[in-house]
C-alpha cells in the first residue's frame, strides 16, 4: 500500500511538471476581462502562446491532429468571441491494396479525418468507392477496399453487331452477330469474354462466297457458302469441265479456292482409229485427239479433232492413212472407180447430166503430199424436176440436189402443205405435188369455255374448244375444229350451257341418263313398286324440269276384295296382295258365277276388273229344258 501511494504521488508530480512546462510555470487565474487558455482543449496550439489573453487580443489556433472549428479567436471582455475549436489526434494505417490500385496520397500512415483517394492503373476500371475517410483510429469509412478490374475497350469487329453496348469490364461476355452475307469460321465462337488479359478472343465475320449454278451438274442453283465451308460439285455422267468431273470448293474470306466450272459440257463418244493408223487422247470436252499414220502414209483429213460439248470438230468420222491420195469412185459421174493419185497429180470429176453434188457439177482435185485439195463428191445425186407454183401462190428456189425451194401465199391465206421442199436425189421431200393457197378461217368466241375470244385459223390448223367444268353443248364438252380453205369442219358451239347437278335416285329405285344440258334422265322402280312423281326430267341450262326433287318408289299393294253379296268365294285368301297377283272367284255349291272369274292387282293399287261377280241359282225351267232337247234333236236329224 505504501508503494502504491508513492507511485500515485509520483504520477501527479509528473503531470504537474508537464503542465508547468506547457503553461510556463504559472497557473495563476486570469484577471477580469482576460480570457483563459483553458477555453481550448489541450491539443490546440495558440499563437502567441499565453495563459491569459487581454481584452482585444487575438490568437491563431493549430493542432497536430484533425483540426476543426475557427482557425483563430479573439478575447472580448473576458470571453472568447467564437466557439472553441477541436483537434482529434489519431491515425489510420495504409490499407492493403492490390498493385493495380493507386492511393492518393500514398503514405504508410494517415492522420485523423484524412481522406484517401483510390484510382486504378491504366487499362483497369475502378469497382467500388473512389474515396475513404480515416474516421476512427485505424478505421476507414467505407471499410471496403475497391477492386480494379480490367477494362476491355470496344474492339472493332467488322460487318457485325454487338449484343449490347459497352463499357465492358473483366468477366463481361458479349456475343456478335455477323451481318447478312458474312459468317464466322466453322467452330468459331460468337462470344467474347473480357478477362484480366483483355478480350479472350475476337471473332471475325468473313464475307461469304456465292457459288453460281452449274448446268449439267448436281449444283443446279446458286449457293452461298460461309467462311471455310466446303462443297463438291459433280458434273453429270458424260459431262466434264476442263477435263475434270469433280470440283471441291472452299470459301476463304469471300474468295473461293478451287475451280468453279462455268458449265459442265457434254463429253464426246470415243473416236475410231483411222484405218491403218492410230488415235490418241481423251474424249472429254475441250480435249484434242490426235490421228497418226506411219511414216509411209498420210492421213486423208485433219490430224486432230477437238471435243466441243459432245461434238468432235471433225464430225467424228473415220479417217484413213494414205501413202498417196485415193480418190474414191463417185456414182453418176465420169469417175466410177477408185483412183490413187500421186503427189500433185490432178483430176477433174464431172457429174452426169441431170446430177449434181453440193449444187455443183464439176470438181477439180489435186493430191498434195497425201492430201487432196478440192471437193470430192460422195455421190452425184439426181436433180429434181422444177416444182409447179401453188394455185394462187408462188414458188422460189433451185431444183438441184440438196437445194430447198419455198412456197409463198398472201397474208390472208395458208398453203395446204409444207412451205418448203428439199430436193433429195431427184425426189422432192413433199413429193413434188401441186399445192394450193387456202383461205383462213375465223372461229368466234364461245361463252363459258376456254375460247373466249375470236381466233383466226390457218388452213388445216386445228384447235380444240373445251367447255368450262360443269358446262356442255349438245351433250359434249370438247369440240375439235379444223380450217379447210375457209370452211371449218367440226361443231362450233354457240355457247356452253350450264350442266345440272346429278339427280338423286328415288328411294328404293334408280335414276339413269346424263346430267348435261339438253339430256333427259329417267326414274325407274322395280316391277312391284310405283314412283310418286314424273318418270323423267330434262336438264335446261343447269335446271331440271322437275326441280330436281327426291322421289320414292312405293310398293303396290291391293287389299282383299270386300265380299258382301251371296256365297261368293275367292282364292287365295289373304289380307293384302302384291302387284300382278291374281285372285280367282267361285260360288259355293251349285250356284252359278256371274261376272269375271278372276281379277289382277294393278299398279294403281286397285283390282282389275274392279267389280265383283255374283252367284245365282243354277236350276233351268222345265220348258227351257224341253226346248233345248227339241233343238238338239232337230240339229241331229238335219
């Protein structure tokens, strides 16, 4: 206890020593109208430094901590004119931050109420509060340290649109959509993710490629390919392009790699080798085949042939290798046998009178190193007799073999045959007959048909007129017409009439006939029933004469005759009888029947005859018997 008391006294003396050192060893109270320094908290420093301030004195105020209030004050009659200032003295340690976060000011310790500003290094975006206050000892407000995330700039992706506009920060994902006519590469992602290293990838929208249609192939319509998309075009069997059949293509940034055929051309049939020679090469379109002979002979034709869309440039004929020149025989000429010409030897072939070849009669030939110059006729063909002009027309042209003549008529008539004829070895292709210029025909329009306007037919021209569905004329739908020198053969309908709807068969009966305009349909019932209406109906321009009603066949039934007089009997005995059934009448005992002995059931549901017979007594008077006996005796003895 003694030690503790001594320690307390020591502390009090130390505190007193501090106060004395601060206030200049004088703790005397201030005089009236003076202002005491004790008005301010001990942490405040006053300048000038005094214990008491006289009336009118001013003091500047500072502190080593967070200063608050007026920076100066004045003594006025023993009181300070302004409220006392404050001074908070504590510190906050520098917060732990990532290297991308910039502190301003950047210190290890911050004084009370000091504000710390945050920012990020270039390329990063501040996420969180941009400032913090040293609010309490080692306590920042707000306490959360902001983040610096990578900021991704809007990158340029041509020919595309973004799923949403920026700004974009680390972790954001956007997608792009390529414009029409552009596409991503196969397997390429349309998504872009902002990472700590920037965008993870930048898609590229490449322009597409248009592959036009190729005739005679499996690619018959235009097709748009996306970037790096591939297709293969196959020429149809027997077709090729640049001596190929298959064409793999790939789109690479609007440029197509590979050969696009303009069209697949028809290949040629293989050529026959020349007699005594050979042929080499392919037979695809655009290729050239070569004919070769040995050193001692020469080909009688071109030494090569090119395939052009299925046709050999030389016609695909069979050639021959000749050492010299062979001029074959020409029928109907003065050169009737084959002849070998030596080099530069010449001959002249003359067609016989009335014969020609290619409209010529004479042919000059020369052999030049196994090649014959001049035209060698295959045969001199017979020329034709001149043609007669058509009646009321004209004919023009020659009558040599291979020539064609033309027949002409005026604008209002037509030739009754081909308008031209070709002479083939003495025979005209039309037989050389005499033609005629025949007048044309006018076919007027027909209502309710496919021929709704007038039409001019040339001679022998035919047309077919079809009535519209549900219409007819003279019970026909189609009409074949032909013009014969202004006269029309065939029926020209005035108008196609509306047909009728099919009639309903009578209940328990039938209907027969057509339902065209002008036709008559018939209703029938079986032999034991009767129709409750007319037995026939006629169609008139879509309307039946009976209105098209539904009829019925009723069974014919006759009731048993009601016998009210005498002992009349009938057989068979029934309540009702069918049409055509017959009953027989008789009388009971010796009575005699007067009237018809039978009756039949008619369609009218009545008996015929309708009157009933009667029964009467059968005894004859004695006088009548005697008279009958006498009469018989007289007849026997005459």
